[in-house]
C-alpha cells in the first residue's frame, strides 16, 4: 500500500509543478473516513465552499468522504508522502505516528463538557499540541468536534462487569486499549469502514462512538442496546502537508486560514445538533434501545476506569495529563 501511496504522491507533485500550474487552480485533496452528513463531513464541505470563495477560485478543494481514497490506517502515510494535502484524523491517529500526546483526548471522562474542551483547544495547551505535529511533516490548522461517545452492544451495558469478555472495536490507541481492559473487555483495533460488517457478523460484540457516526454508518441497526455513557470525546485535528502548506503564496495561505476558521466554527456548531438528531432517529428506528445510566451506575463506571490515568501516564505524559485535569477543574469550579 505504501508503494501505491508513493505513486499517487508522485502524480500529485507533477500536477502541482507542471507547465500549466501557474494558470491552473491549486488543488487540495481533502480525504476523510466518515459520511458527508456528519459534523466532520459538513465542515469539510463548508471549507471547500469558503476556500473557493475567498481565493476567488485560485484554490479548489476536492473532498473525498467515506474512505474513498484511503482507510483510516493509511491516511497519515498518504498525507506525509504528499498523496493528499489535507486530512482531519481523530486525535487517536497521531499516537501510532509518534505523537502520543494527542492520546490524552482519549482518556475517559477527562473532558466533561464543551466549555472545558474549548478552553483546551482554543488556548495555549491546544496550540502547544499542534506544534508537536510539525517535525512529522504536518501543520495543524484546527480542532473539529465530533462529540461525546456512547457504548453499544447486543447486551445491555449498565455496570462495569457487563463489559467483561466482550470484544470491542477501537481506534488504534493505547489509551483506548487500557480503557476497555480496565472493564475486562477485549479491545480490537479496526478501521472505521469495517465496523458495521464486524458488528453484523459478530467479529466484535460492541463499539464506542458518537451518535452521529453510529447513525450514519447504520451501526444502530446491528446493536440491540446503546448506553448513553458520554464517557469520552471524539475530535479531529485538521492537518495539512507541511511542505505543501509552506509552499503556498502568503496571501493564499491567509485566505485559506480565514476559510478554515469559519468552517471550524460552522462544523463545531453543527456537532451537538447532529448528535442530538442522530439519537432521536436511532430512538425512532426501534432497532436499538437507548439506555440512560443512573447516577450510581455512572459513578461506578468512572471509578472502574480511574486506573487508566496511571496506566498510560508514561506514554501520554504525566505532566500533560495534569495540565488537562487542571483546566477541567478551573472550568468547572
């Protein structure tokens, strides 16, 4: 697959530096793995629209949703090699690429609400994390929300012991592995595009995701129960190939930054609505039962996953985890 990506990158470079490049629009291939009607999909389309508007057609953004170009395991290779110019991978994706600090977003219950999230991503802590991507050939442009995660399975999940022995699909993240092991479950790394079939055929028993992702991928149709845990957050970092980005004319780059800022505000504003709408559609479908935890059940889940913080401190960074916790306390107090 890496050879195919290299070949695609060579074609992309030729297209940019060919004799007609001065007259032709600059093309940004923007690849992502989810449906167009998810928060990320909507934000990508908004960026496409605004980039064309603000550059007066000098930049054309081509959006490729639903893993049309690459599965999620291949995306970052493609970006670093220049086969695509822009991605919005989940925070978990950067750990396997050597930027483990982004896995702090995967810690259970570390971000209790949107106010805390915004304080982190819009502040110095979020900016510091983006700088860590540059040595890997990536420039971080923005943080996009998906929302807070729920759990699903063909078994009702209301207590930590209900997870014992179940196989759960996860993104590639050591933090998420530790999370499910703390519950006695068996984590299995799997590409997002493969989850529906894996649930349908019993390759895995359950999964965690946001309601909008569950609904648009029809996962609720093959899961009898969906528990509204809101135990974790899924967000994305919009990244661009650094060499490509640095090579753009300064005025074009400024116009694209403006388009990205507005697309980010739009997409993040859509996130809560899309997830609320998805939950309602899932409820109306009758295919999955939505389960709400009692305060006692919620407390038991939190307690069961507390050890994860210590388990992954050496990987993610104890000081970084403490910074996140400090921001949480200063927002909620």
